[in-house]
């Protein structure tokens, strides 16, 4: 184990899902950790509990001399702390580089994919805990039950030999990891500003999985997206210049969690089978979560663990915050929140809620990024049409501006597409959170008891559900 006691690390954007976890783990390993963020976040509570007092607001005065500066792709060159670090010649490292350094300390199960990677990572940690293991972990979301005393946590440094890490393809940083077992849940275009087209994205996923002893992929199906191209690269080509032998294929039965995908030094497959197959009972709803669980079990099977016991451990997995999270009830209407920000994810979330058979399902969607909205407006509309009623807010811009090729893009494009796909279903265009709160506060009163309202999006739309409950 490396000695971290001499390290000084300053995290710019310490309140993010990934950055906060890295900061907490590094502090626990003995490093001196400081950091800043532009605003408070739900992750700051654990940052402060780790003995780190973050600065709120970015300012050059926040930067300690001599510290290594940790940044994510979201931090622009104009950030005053980053600019000063470069002026002084302080070392600047990407969060993906730091994650790779930490993961190199243990045997790594890395979980990537366009959809489902956060939940699959959380399930894998949960199952390992149920098997009596004490893994280190890095999850891109808050997982109730993984922290001390059952509190939520997004990262931790266990004493066991394994580390489980969510591997992020959005900026290509997952290529820094060197996993023993690499899971790819699915492959679709999502981060258009980074990849441009499917071909380089497939090449990147093949490069990620090609470094592993066992690559865990979904069995051939439409749900895997472009994963077949990744499989072809792994079994016939040499991804990113690496030479691989053509491996045998290990298959995990859809109906028997005990038939582990063997560690063959090649590719292991997983499939969902029918929702709720015998031997795998989940507390979280949705066929997509059955598939996430199967990916988790295939990875653990490749690592040599008993899958009957692992499947039993998943029975009390409670899910991840902002993944079909129940926020509360108002007037007999249950309010959910979900992080879905891709049409496939929106469809999966609404399909899962449909399985619970509410008398009325209301979807409230906030598109995330102008570039994604421009490409997927029609597909978002089709997915939202699974609800009985639809409301659409304007785009959460994050790091983008509606200029140049993105000029004129708005959430209204999605609302129009939802109206077309909904064929008469009510669709409301509510560009601001204030308008949405006022409209939905009235609408909830008229919904039959037992109805569901779900806020959907990767921006700040979760605050809308909380406001509706506060009202």
C-alpha cells in the first residue's frame, strides 16, 4: 500500500459525485485534502465529516501552495484556482488519473456503460458486503446503506483485496483504469461533444474491456446497443493495439444465479431473462434493474464468488439516490425522482413505474445539455409518451451555451415531440421551475390516490419534487 500521508491534494469541484468520493478516501488514507466548489451539494456532508472544510465559491486564495490540484473535465481553464496552479507550476491531475492510482492498489472490478453503471456498481459493492468482503468502492451516486451506520455513501476504502469502481466514458477517463474484470453494461451515443460518432466510442469501450482478464458483456440483444461491435473487437481484432486471443464465451443462465460465468480469460455474458426469474428477487423495480443485477452477478462469478449467496445478498439492495428514488407523498400521490437523461434511461424508468400499476403516471422532464437535446428531442418525446401526462421544463445547460449550432435548442422541442408521440395525452410546457411548481401543485390535487409523479433529469429538477412536498 502506498504512503499517502505526504500528499497534499486540492480538489476543484469537491462537491461532485466523483470528486467528493475521491477526496474522502484520500483524506482517510492520510493525505492532506482541501477543496472548493461553486455551491453546496448533498455530498458536502460526507466531505465535512471526513474533516475537510471546503470553500464555497472559486477563488485563487483557496489554493494552497505546493498542493497537487485535482480537476474534472467540467473545470474550465478560466477557473481562478486552476489558472493560478498552472501559473505557479503546481501539478494538475485529472480525477480519472487519481482514481486509477487508487484502484491500482487492489484487484479492480470496473463497471462502464452508457446506462446502468452506477446501479450495477452499487449492487456489486452491496453483494460483496453480503458475502463478507470489505471492498473499496467508488460509485457515481449516493447509495443508502453503504456508509457508517447505514448512512448513504458514494465511496469508501475497505480492507479487502477488491475495489469496485464506476468507470466513466463521458470524458474517456475510463481508459486510465487497468481492471482485472471489466463490465460493459451497454454502449450507446450520449456524450456527443466528446465522441462525435459511434466508431470512436466503440473503440474506447473495446480498449477499456480489452485490458481485463475477463470482459463481462450483455448477451446479444437489442438492449446492448453497440456492444456487439465491442464484442467483435474483443474476439477478433486487437483493440487499441493490444493482441488478444479469441476467447471462449462463458454464459450465465438467465434463470439460475448459481451457474457462474467462469473466469476464462476472455468474455463472459449476462442476460436478464424474464423479469423476476427464480433465484433473484429484487426490491428495486424494473427489468433494467434485473439486467443490472445479472451484470453484477456475472462479474462476481468471474471473480470466483458463490452466486447463489451473492444473489441472496441483492434481495435487500435499496437502490441509489436519484434512481427511481421515492421522495415522499402528497395528497395520496407518490413522488419519485430519477436521474435519467438519455431516451433509453427515460423509457426504462417509466417502464419500471408502469410495472407498479399506478392509476395515473405523470412524468416531469428536464432535458440536460443543449447538444443532447438537439440530437434526441424526438426520442425523448417517444419515451415520455409512456406516461399518462407529461410536463417538460427548459434545458439544464450545465457547461453549454445555446450558441452557434446549438442556438434555438430548447425544451420546447421535447414538449412538441412528446405531444406528437402522445397522440392526445396532455403535455405541458413549463420552462421554469416556478411555473412547474405552480402548475403541478394544482394538478396533484386532481390526481387519483395512488398515482405517481416522477421528476426526471440530470440537472436540478430533483428540487422541484422536494418543493412540491414542502408545499
